[in-house]
C-alpha cells in the first residue's frame, strides 16, 4: 500500500489529453514539492516534473504539473503512442521517519 | 553527459551482505545529494536511502534502517550502499539517482540503469 494514491491505469486516444492524479496528506503533498516520473517499458525512470510544476530541460510542454492542497495532477496533452509508460508521483513525507514517498504508479495506455 | 552507472548486484543468500556502487560522471559530484531507489519485480518505486553532498544528512527507509548503510566518496565520484542481513523482500532493481543541491529537494534526475539484487537460497 503506497503512501501516495494514484489510479492504477488511465487510457486515451492519440492526440487527446489525459490527467493522472496523486493523492496524499498534509505530511507529504500538503507541505512539500511534488515530482513526476515517466518509466518507459524496460527503462529507468525519467524526471518529467519537479517542484510541482517545473519541467526539466528537454521535457516538452505537453507535460504539465499542478498541486492543490494534498493532491497533485500530471497532465499530458497531444498524446502519442510513445507516451505509453508507467507514471509515478513522489514527494518527501515530513512524518517522523522523514522518507521520500512514491505513488503506486499509473499505467498509461494510448489506444 | 551526466551518467550514473551502478554495479555490485547479484544473487545472494538470505542473511548475507552485498555492497552496491554507483560511478558518477559528467557533473560536479560533490555539489549534489545522491539517493538509492529500488523497484521489486513488477512493482513500483521505493526510496531506499539518501545522502547530502557532504554526508551531513543521511536518511533511510524504515524497511532498511539498521541493515543498510549509504556512503559516498567525493574524491572518487562514487556512491555506495552496504546491504547487510539481506532478506527475500530486498530483491529488486536498485537505482542510483542524483538529487538536487539540497538534500531535501525531493526530486531525482537522472537515474542510472540499475543493478539487480536477488536474495534467495
């Protein structure tokens, strides 16, 4: 059971838009920055979004991030078949143990 | 090009030890925090441990606390993870990942390709 809750799967057609939610609590998302990662099949995760809504160099603006209260959202527009991957949210948890926590991951299928 | 290359994984019996290494290149290693993140077969990501640029801040997941030790050698641009008292549930692909300038930056970029640790008798 992951500390952050993501839907197991989402799907949409090429060219469409999809959003992936990440729900947490005041000890993690509510008081810390959120990052998002894309993991293509058989590869290492890749940073897509950091500090809630910033994109690293090289990440297209089709990818966006937002945060409100204890939830965060990843948005992907103009879906491409190459976007099929697992997507993970992550953040610090300021509880006693002070770990970095991840969501369970969302499998994106581009139909 | 920023690169992280892990090594040291393999098959090990429960209760034994293993030491993972991560060789960094293409950036000023001692400017950044570094982390280990693992992924069990078919499962999601789990943060294992992190260390600040000067080793002044170190953290561990509860699942490995007391068994794993993270360290770094800035002169050798290398990150390490000493894993003792290994359990079957430690079986995973272990990724080395660069953090931000601050230990608490909370993001990881880039990631290495991972080294597989299998704990089995």
